[in-house]
C-alpha cells in the first residue's frame, strides 16, 4: 500500500511517499480501508520529535480515521466488512498511522460513521470531539454555567462550542479576528471576544460583572492557560488541552479552582478505557445526525501525496477549522 513515511524527526521534508506492506487484521481489531484523515496539533509535535509517544522511525503518522471495514478480527462484535466507521486509533508508538491507504485499529476505539456526513467531514471529528467531550465532562459542565471556550474556530474549540450549546449553558468564546465572529456565533456562541482588542480583565468585567466564568476551556495552552486562570471565577473549573508550561498556581489556589488536563491518547498508550472512546464517538454521531453538531473544515484540501503541505498549513496558523486529507 502507499503511505507517507516519516524518515526523521524535524521538518516536513522528512516525509517520503513509499510502498509499505499492507497491515494484517489481528484479534480484536478491524482492517480499515482509509477514505480520509485529518491533521492535529499532536501530529506536528510528534513529527518534530517533541513527544515521548512518537512511533519508531521510519513510521506513519496520523490518528483520525474515516473509512470502510475490510476485515474483522476474531472476538470483534458489532462490526462487519463494508461498515463505514470512524475513530482515533493510531499515529503513536505501537500503532499504525493514517497517512496510508489501510490501517488496523482496535475495534473498541471505533464507532459507526455519522450517516449525514461525508468521509472528509467525518475525518475531522474523532480526536477533537473526544477531547472536547472529555474537557467539558471533567469540568462537570451544566446548563447553569457560564462557559468560556478559547479558540472558537480551532479544532477542539469549534466542537466544544457546539457541545456546550447542546448542554444548554451560556457560552462566551475568543476569536483572533472580527472576521471569525460570525462563525463563532453560528457555532453557538452567545458572546464573542476578540482577544486582540480586550484584555482578560476587560472581558471578565464586561461579560460577568467581574465574577469570572464558571467553566473555562483552554484549547491553546502556554500563556493562554495563565489567562484562563484569571478568567475563572471562585470555585470555577478549568480544562486545558495543553499543560506543557511553567505556571504559578497562586491564582488557582486563591480562587479554589479545579484544574483538568485532557490528553485523550491515554487509553491508547495505557490500554485502559478504550471502550470509552467508542462510546463518545457513538454519542457524537447521534448529535451529528440529529443536526446538533457539524465539523468546521478548512478551505484547503490535501491528498496523501500532498500530506506534508497539510502539516505546513496547520503550522501556518491560517487554517479555520480542521485540515482534512482525502485518501480515497
């Protein structure tokens, strides 16, 4: 089969389109013919060599799956050849990657594809949907909360906005430009903050009368995580997708905040709780088919042969929504 091999950590020049052996279905797994995948920030970190779960090289990156089951391993129930499925099941050490024509995936991590989406649209959802779901769940988000979601048009952010809307909470969100405000409101935001035009203190005063938000979902990390602690109110809950930073927690202490770091790849790494991913994706598919959740796709399109360009697109910071790759 064709695959993009990463031959060395570093830049996108280290990708090489090559012929590699087609994987063989194992007990408890599905052999899937990939139709599409997407690029996540995790892929960039792995490619650059900055994360311990990187696959041995040469290796195949990519975790999001949208495709069709070709073979079913012993012990698998609920799936059959010909089923259209999706999931997040690769791209790290010990697993195949999705920048390829086929992948073998643990069936527990997979779910039936949403009926109302194309394969390309479906490929945008797995990693970011599970992350957004877990971030809101860990923060015990409820309809009575005032929620701040950072990064309205980002991968995790655009899904989190829609999930908060389903929960029924009041939603504020940050955008990088006024041009993104309409998209943020369409996704469910009640209040939109251009973070270049307002400080955190200003929008906390404007939107919460200085009390702070009940839940803050930080999808950016770094300096923004510190700002998230400032934006949270007393006894608030903060979830982040990026805790790789040095941070003074004095403000979290003084406010009695609870703090949750979301790393959705742990079930793959530790082989514990993988069924939970499959369940979340089944719930997400129902929301999609009920018209309550849609992926936001970047306008640029890529194929297996141009996958290095997809990595460059994500790193450029110019993408809106998820970057998807057509593998069909």
